[in-house]
């Protein structure tokens, strides 16, 4: 609805063209709804495959809900640390996007690990296999939301914190 409201507000005829509105809706559907739905379903299936994980998560959700007087607030959701680690671990193994494609834009191309890549080259980041690399994640193929960050010994960072080793949302562009 806000896409239509914004199109009316803009007073630009092309913005009100049904084809433009349709293209915007399809893009947002694909980018936002499919990704979130796959992620949620996979997280539920992954956690149900491990009763210890599911029960710990259920306990945490119930405790935080009671503590926040049976009201979900942003602060209360932020306290769901273990649940967030379940989401993160599920996204590592079952994230909805497994490759990111980039075009080389630099006029003179770039060198990547000594390989010259001219302008216009397309390269892909293999997120699927990076997320299963034993050198980065011990026992990489197992779903283990209890895993600790090897460099700090603390629980893993939040699911929204991307890094070179955790790419379900990508990791920005240069
Ligand atoms: C769990 C949920 C989601 C996942 C895993 C996800 C993942 C991604 C990934 C991997 C990219 C590509 C980033 C890149 O090229 O570096 C992307 C781009 C994008 N996402 Fe999401 N996304 C999610 C939810 C959403 C939602 C809810 C929205 C909108 C409401 C959204 C809108 C977009 C848009 C517009 C882009 C393109 C950005 C650009 O090219 O500049 N995403 N997303």
C-alpha cells in the first residue's frame, strides 16, 4: 500500500504506471518476504531436529516474556540471546541465499589472490561452502547453536552481525 501512496505523493506519472508498481512489489516480495519466510521455516525445522536446542530456546522465550510482563518490546526481543544464536546457526547452514554475484567495476580491473580480473568480470562468493568450512567452523556440518566464538570463547555474535565468515545477508560492497 505504501508503494502506491508514495507513487501518488511523488506526482511522477511513471511511478503510477501499474507496471512500475508491479515491478516494485515483485522486487520487495522476492527480497523481503521469501527470504524471511525461508529463514523462519528453516530455523523452526532445524531447532525441532534438536530437542535440547528447542527446549532451551522455549525456556528462554518464556522467561524473557514473563520478565517483560507478557509484552514483546524491542528490548525484550534483544534479550533473546540464545534464540538469536539458533537463528544465526540455522542461517549459516540453511540460509536462503547461497551465492552473491559481483561485477568488477574498476577501470583497470583488480588482482584477487594474484589472479587478474578485468573490468566486467563476474565473480561469485560461495557462501554455502564458506559456511561449511572446517577451518572456520569446527564440526561445520552439524547444527549447533551452542557453539562458541573460537576467538573469544563467548557465544557467537548476533545474527545481524555479518563478517567475512558469516554472509547470509552479504557483507557490504566496495
Ligand atoms: C532473513 C531475511 C533476509 C535475508 C537472509 C536477506 C538477504 C539478502 C542478501 C544476501 C542480499 C544481497 C546483499 C548483497 O548483494 O551484498 C539482500 C539484498 C537485499 N535485501 Fe535482503 N534479506 C532478508 C530480508 C530482507 C527484507 C525483509 C527486505 C525488505 C523489506 C530485504 C530487502 C533487500 C533489498 C532491497 C536488497 C537489495 C539491496 C541492494 O542491492 O542494494 N531483505 N538481502
